[in-house]
């Protein structure tokens, strides 16, 4: 609390006939006594801070400390220079309809109005996250059903908030975003509100909504009960399963490519390895076979990288989907979690197979290189025989074929 507000609260106890005026002005009467040093100090301090804009006696403007003899003074206060102070809850609502200002001080002492104002702030905070359009600049929001209904935030007064605290907990529970059918619940609450407010002037809508919060909630709950009777859990499970099957389909596409690689890579390796022949040096046939095999394995490895990106995208989408499902509150949610767990299990198997293919590619590539070196280096061939036949000599350009003699 600022010092100027503390000074004002001391003086506020000594004034009478207090009247609130528009735009934050307060007019009050003060019985002035020049011998009252404390009151004179308060008047001077508040006038210096701008909290007291005018001091008049019989229409004549006075300035501290020259306030004349004892008598009645008319004081005009500017609450704009009293940060956090409000004479009444109605004046508080006019400037802060949806949020509590810092260092709040309300002279009007009424616990029902205080609790009502706090309940309104909580309700509007919830509606801010739900409403289709929220215009903070113009201090209004819209509820959009079959038509858009404008609701100014300052379109209520303090006495209309008295009954809201008793209904607030029920409204918050009903509109909790953790519910599996949270969107449907909000649609029913919005529809009940629009039905009540659409024919009222805009400056009466929020006040009417607060006064009739119990009726709106009751109507929304009735509509929701009818909705649940028509919309069984099996329908909900079907909708859930459609989303889950999309992830399963994506995983199956990756798995199909991996299965092809698991079959094709070993076959390609053995076909290439079979064609290698041990020689006394480097031969074109062995080099071409090795190069072709390495290129083949490199292309397959690039495909596995693309499959890895696809698998990562599936994981991110599946994680977001699981996070959304964990926020849902339902007696049947355990069944949905079990279905989701099977999808994660399939993801794990596909990921393991993808790494298995990559390992085989590196292993077979290394074996191809080793086979090329072994077939081209005679010293290696003496250590580990590769073929039954002896090594073939490297052909030379001056070799001349001789006809066989019968």
C-alpha cells in the first residue's frame, strides 16, 4: 500500500456525505478545525500528491495551508492518484471487471461482495480460455453458437455477484479441460448461455449470466446427460481407435520397407560374395563386384535414414497424442491406455528392426571390402582359404593361345 493511500485512509474516517462521481472522482464534506494539526497535515499532503484536486468553501477555491477559519470544506478527490483504492465494489468493477489490481483496498466492507468479485474473476479467467473471441482492448468477449453474442466485461454490478460463489465450483468442475468430452461440455454451457443472453441488451448480459449461473449450469448438465445417452463409450472408443490406427498404419509402412531390406540385403550380399574369385592381384571383376555391392548397400542405408525420419515423426505425433489422452478423466481411460501401449510396443519393434538393418549393412559392407582385399592379396589367401580351386593367374597382354595337339 502506497503512502498516499495510507494518508487518504486516515482522512477518509473524518469526512462525511461521501459521493462517488463518474471517472473516478469522490466528493465529500470535511469539518475543518485550524487547531487540528494532524488533519491539516493530511490535507496538505494529499493536496500535494494530487489526491485532493479541489478544496472549496461556499464555492470559493482554497489552497493549503490557507484554509481560513473553522467550518465545513468541500473536498474533491481524484482516485486516479490513489493506486489500488476504490470507494465501492461497483467502482472497482467499472475499471477492473475481470482481474484484481495490485494493493487492492476497498472502503466498502461487505464480505459477500468481496467473495462475489473474486468468483467473477475466476469465472472470467476460465471463459477467457474457452470463448471463441476475447477482445482485451475493447474489454469484451463473444460467445459464438448459431450467432455471435457480444458480452462487455463491465456489464455487471456488485450485487449481481452475490450468488456466484456457491455455483462456481460446480461450473469449474463441469468445464474442466481434463474431461474426455471437454469440448462437448463447453458447447452445451455456451449454448445455454447464448439462449439466455441473446435477446438482452449488451450492457445487461454479463450481469444476467452471473445471476442465472445456476440455471445455465443446470441446463448444460441436462443437455450433457442426454448427449451421453446417445454417445456411448463404444463410439468414443471407435473415434480413439481411428486415430490410433493411423499411427499403426504409418508404422506398418516403415515396417514393410524394413522387411524388404531384411530380405534383399542378405540375398544381395551372398550373390555378390559368390562371384568373388581369388587372384594373384587386383582384377576388374572383383573391383566392380565390390563397388557395386557398396553402392547397393549405401543406397539401402540412405533409405533407412529416410525411414528413421518417418519413424521419428510418428514418435512425436504419438507422444503428443498420448499426452492429450493422459489429460482425459474417465472411468474407461485405462482401456484406452492399454490400446495406446500396444502401439508403443509396435513402435519399439519397428525401431529395433531398423537398427538391425543398419547393422547388417555396415557388417556386409565391411565383409565385401575384406573379401576384395583377400581375393587381391595372395598373402592373405594362404591364411584363410576362400575357394577350393587354386588361385587364377592375372592374365597378361602378351599371352598367346596355342592349339591343342590331339
